[in-house]
């Protein structure tokens, strides 16, 4: 594919995402002019760029959508649920065309049907006049109309326009004010009216036009679009349209502008420059120019300076597109650099060379800055994912006959792009469950004393080195008794097993677990929550459920900020080294032989008056040898419970560059990855929640 076409497709996908977001917001605020403008601009850009780069089918299809929203902008068509539904269908069709999916014979018919429905919004369509050639014929013709080409300089162009209508313009059925309004729609515009030709009252003809205008217009639609505004009054006006370069003229003096416009002679300007008054005042006092001409020149000066300033700001904030694969390579290289820096620091400490130590410290500082900046490049606001779910909630609630309001908070919270990409499917499952199982039907909610509309709330916030994402609904809550009955039926627990409510709720993550009485195309097969659990575990995250029967259910996901480099606690067991994620560590305490004897064979330690269970990792991993006289307990918190991990020695904090395990070790559940220490030694990164879970299952 041509690189320009590839760039268009990338931009078009982004515009379709923006379009969907704007449509969801427009449905809630149908009179918001800014949202209407966003929808129109997205469609206009897709149409114009599609025609430019050879995507004629997209340009032709989008033309009618743009036409309708142009009428919406002008207040001639109202935003309705029907229009939003139809525009979303059009958005999905454009997406399929961009994907290049093979036509199964239905796409063309679907496109013609959508176009025909859009044309029902056009003036006269209600009377049965869909268009001159019918919807099918028009849909097949690529749109190549004027106004879609970029200006000559490839960006916004600025034009100096003098518009002097003939006195009898009103007799032709034209109104100059409407022409000025059309110019305003093309871009930022300043208009100055000149009234020096208006006669006295005893001579004036009320049916004649004596006013003329100077206009400064900046538009990205090109000279042809500006000229088209005057196409129906061309014979009844004196018209001058002169492109000017805002970049070259932003600092031009007012006298120079008036000379260029022909409003003052160069010699008259030179004669008054020696006086100390402002140039405009001098010209007016000398009777060389009318006040309106000075006002027009001042307007041009201010307009061009503002355009120049806006371009400077835009250039200062300019960004570039970088392929995600290149960014991943950069992160990998930074990871290797962190490993080499760690090795340099260890070597400098061992040799006790002051000069080398200074170099090692400087390299460490620069490496940390490079690491932090590189990782920040991969951080994206999670709102880009949140916005996708508004469409999901809208369509699913309509399908199930429920009324649901979707609220989001913390969309600006940033997370690693790899985490965000893998978070989409789990959140889809959770939101679908909220609507299908949690939110009741309007009549059931009203009978229970609730509002007919249910609420699904999606929030995100930073919490230390993690991000907390909560999915909450104000529905019926989880039925603990139904969950227990299903767990007994599936033999996940025995009848005598006593479980806390929190542990009982966690049973819904078991494979094949579902309390739904019927299987639908939305849920009931018992695979959704199992997928959620496995996905969150793969992200080294945790998941918690809190529910109040008949009131609400809240599911909290706790995820690491990044999956590339983590701050860890380096420990040693025997001759092996291990990394514990520092975000999960609370404190480290000693475990002596006396403490072990006083526990009478139970793996419990007294930590400042609190009994904390612990897992001896030497025994857990089957590492031979004799443990030291004084071991260390690293206390952590898993699912709200405090638990310790016993190691031989705590070495200290360590930046771990996460390396995936080979395929041969994919079945090792209690290790999430590996890292290389400064001396080349391999250290395994432990999956603490999985270690705790497996230990509880095995009763150890």
C-alpha cells in the first residue's frame, strides 16, 4: 500500500473513534454546537481525504452523511435518536470499508439503504423526493466536489477580500449578510463594514445597498471554496480576493497594509510618518483616508498576528507519529542499559575506585532519567479505552430493554499502552455482566424503590505504583446463597466448608461457573469471569469483589503501571536469587529459631502483637541445604490479607527489567518472569498472589 494511503487509514481510524465519542456525547446534549461541529468535521475530513487518496467508495458514502450534519449545523435538522443510530451504522460501515473486508454481497445493499435513510432527512425528502437520480444511482458515484482540496500551501490560507455589492443586489433575491455568514463557516474571519457611501436620509433608497465590506479570512478549504461563496452574485458585485501570507506579513505595519490595499498613496504615507501621532490618526486628520479604512487595516493587522501566534503555539506543541514496534525496541534497549548500569555500579563498588564510582553514579542518574522518560512515552490516558464502552452500554442496554446511564471518572489516569491494550477484553466482560446480571429491568427497579435508570460507573485512579480500576453498578448485587449452591453443585466446596463472603464471591472466577438460569448470546456459559481472572493475572494484577444484595456490586482491578521495568526487592534463598515486586511489599522482619519453636510447628509469626501466617519459600521451592540461623520474613498483602514469605536474606531494592520465560517454562505458575542482575546472574520474579493461592489450595 502507498504510504500516503496507509497514513490516511491510520488517521481515519482515529477520526472514527473521535466520531463515535462525539456521537455518544451528542445523544446526551443534542443542542451542543461544539459536538455537532466535531461530528461534521470528522465526516468532512474522512470524505475529503478519502477522495484525495483514492478511497472513492468511502468519499461517496460519507458525502450524504456530511450533508445532513451540515443541515444540523445550520439548525435545519434536529438531532434525534434515529439520526444518532443511523450515523453509528454509517460509522461502522466506513470502518468495514477501511478494513478492506471482502464484500459478501450485502455491503453494497447496506450502504445504499443507509444512504437512502440519510436522504430522508434532506429538505423535500418527506414528500417522497429522495434526489434527482435516486439513492442507488447517487451512492455509486464517487464524490469529487469542490471545497475538499487543501489550499495551495498545504494548510490554512489567509485571504484579503473586498466585497462591494451593486446597489440593486436585493432585487436579485440575494442578501449580503448570508454571504458573510457563509464566509464565517469557512474559518476564522474578521469583517469590517464601510458606510462612507451611504447618502443622507433625503437621498437614500431603502431598497438599495450602499454598504461594502473588507474581510480577512483564514481557511483550510482553499481559494475555490472562498470563490464559490460568491458564485451566485458574481455579476452583481465588485469582488477582490487576494491571498496573503500570514507568516510573512504578521509583523507588517498598518501603513504598509493600507498601501497594499490601495487605500493610501505611498507619498502620502511618507509625508505623515515624520509626525508623532499614530499613523492611523495622522491619515484621518490629514483627510487622506476615511476612519473605516483605518479600522479595516487594524483588523487585518490583528487577525494576521493572531493566526501567526496560533501557528507558533501549534508548532511548539507539535507531535510526531512513531510506530509502536519502534517504541518497544527503545524500551528493550533501555532495559538492557539498566542491566549494564547495574553491572557498572557493582564493579565500581568492588574495585573501590573513586573515579570509577563517580562515573557509575553519573551513569546511574542518566539511566534513571532515560528510563523514566522512555516509560512515560509509553503511558497513555486510559480514557481512550473508556470512551469505547459508551457504545457498548448503549447498544446492549437497548437490546436487553434496560435503561442504563454510563458514567466515567479518571479518564486522564495514565497506564502503559501494553496494559491498556490487554485491558479491553476484561472490561468488556465486566461491563456486559453489570448490564445483563446486575442492572434490573425498569419495572423491577421501580418496584424496589429505585430509579428506573440503572447506573454503571467506570473509574480509574493512581495508587502508588499501581492503578485502581473500578467497575460498579447499582443493580441487584451478588446472591451469596445462589453462588454457594452452584459451588456445591459443581463440587468446588464441600457442604461443611465455611467461607467468608469475600471468598465466596471469588468462586465466580472458577472456569464454567455461572448462576444464570438460561444461556443467551450475551452471557450464561460461565466463561466471562474466568477470562477476566486469567487476563488480570497475566497483567500481574489483582481483582476484588464487594457486593451488597439489592444495592450495588463493585469490582476493583489493581494493575501495575508498566510491564517492562519494575522496582523489586532482591532476596536470596540458598544460592538462588529472586525478585519480589516492591509494590506488594509492606515490611521485612527477622525470623529466629526461637520464633519457630514458639510457634509449635505452625507457620505463624508474631509481628508486633499480630499473628501473621507465612510461607517458607525454601520448602515451597524444594531448595536443599540448611537455612541460616536468622531468616527474614517479607510481609505482603494479598486480597486484603497479610501474609509473609520467608527467605534467607534480603539484599535490597533492585530495578528489574522483566524478561519473559521460555516456552519450556510456560507451565510454571508461581514465577511471572526473570531478570538479569549486574553480574550476569539470573533472578526469577515471583508471582506472589499465585504462590499464596497455590499454597492455600495445597493446604501448606
